[in-house]
């Protein structure tokens, strides 16, 4: 938003010249102006008094081409705002920051390195060869900050680290198709954990896709389910794997090609079939799972229930009114 647009949205109570001086720290707004700016920017007035300020480095942004530069900036702001509140809350609760990076050899130069990294993560996180039913909650338990973006359907995901703190963050579109949401989170995890400095940007994105497939659907399982070599694969088989492992039929076939189960020509014919039947927008098969980031809200409820923070502070952290928060809270003991 430009300073002129902000001044107008604030009800012409302040000029763009004054806003410029606020930004530079030359003057301070009155309480009346501060409240008008908070309403215009859709934040609580407490936001302007928050002591912590964070930045994200090593930022990887994944989006559809229709996402505007302005929308990108809004998403980055929302993610940073969420992180500031998250880290403030953890500080109040005396929860030390830290995350689990299970990959010992992070340098990625080939597809074989991707398979190795995915196997090592599954082994160290004791995931076995089975499905990962709640990927987002798993990562939250490992110290990753997950933010769900609500308003930008052309956005897929972003990842990076909080500057100076090495705290990993992933943002993902909240209302994305469930299997796409899981794949995006796994893709962004690759950016966070692995070193792609030895390959170009286009190859990096392909390898991150490969990692997402390898993490969600282990090589051993796919070989057992489909066999070592196939000329044709049925829709029923793909639907079955999608329903169990929460990975799209298109990603399964890409993985089958990578592992040499199907040929390049078979995969090309599948891609033609996919386009012809509209599967790129909506493919058949269902995954009955749930992927929601809950940890931040859980910490807010914990802190409010134990009276570590006030209800007004809890409402501010969740960007709700106090009355909305009070209606949500009920104590069972």
C-alpha cells in the first residue's frame, strides 16, 4: 500500500507526509492516528508496540505466475508478523527455539542424493515405510514454524530461516487441495534441509519435487506396489496409493518414471492423458486426511488458561477481539 493510499484508507486523519515521518522515526503519531492506522492496516494497535522484529533470509518463494509482486510482499509481511507473535509467545512461555535437522550429508548433486536424504529423514524420525498422516504437525513438533496463508489462491508456499536465529519457517496456502498442500510442505522442507548450491535453479526445483515424492512415498513401497517394471498402470492402482499416502497420482507417476518403473514414453503418454481429462486442475481419487498448523494456537490457549497471558493478549496474538476469544474458550477443569 502506498503512503497516499494508507492516508486515504485511514480516513484522511493523517497525511502521507506525516506517515513518511513516522516511518523515519522523526515524529510519533497521536493515539487517535495510531488507532486509525491500525484499523486501516487490519492489525491491533498492540502491533506497533511489539518489541521483536524479525527478518527471513534464504527465502524460497513458490507461486503460480498470476501472483502479483504486491501479493508477494503482503504474504511476506503476514509471515513475518506471524513469526514475531510466535517467537514472542515462546519467549513468554520460556520455550527455547531449535529445530531438528536429521540430514547428515546435506550436499545434493544428484537424484541418488535425494533418495538418500529422504530415507535418512524417515529413519531418524522413526517414520518407517508407512504414510505420514499429519505432516504439518510432525514438522511443528520438530521445531518448524508453519504459517497458513488464507487469502492468496495463486500462492503455493515459501520457506526460509529467521535471520540470526536459524529457525525454519514454511508458509503454505491454507485452502489448497490437501495432497497439493502436503507436497508443497515437503517441497519447502527440501529447501530448508538440503544444500543445492552445486546445481542450477531449475534443477533445484525438480530435485525438491523429487524429495517431496520420496519423503511421502518411499521407494521400497512403490516397488512393492507396482513392481520393478511396468508397461501400463491402472487408474485404480494410482487412486489406491493416493488414498493411503496422500500424494497425487501425477506425483506418483513422476516418481515411477524416476525409479525406472515406467519408461519416459509411458510417462509422456500419461501426461497427455492427464491434460486431456483435466486432471491437472482436478484429478480423481481422494485422500481423507487433515493438514492443519495447530501449535501456535495451542500455545496461546495454554498460556491463557494458565493465566500466563491475559485474554486480551491472547486475542491480540490470534488477531481476534476479546469477545470472540472469550466465546471460543471453555474450561473443563
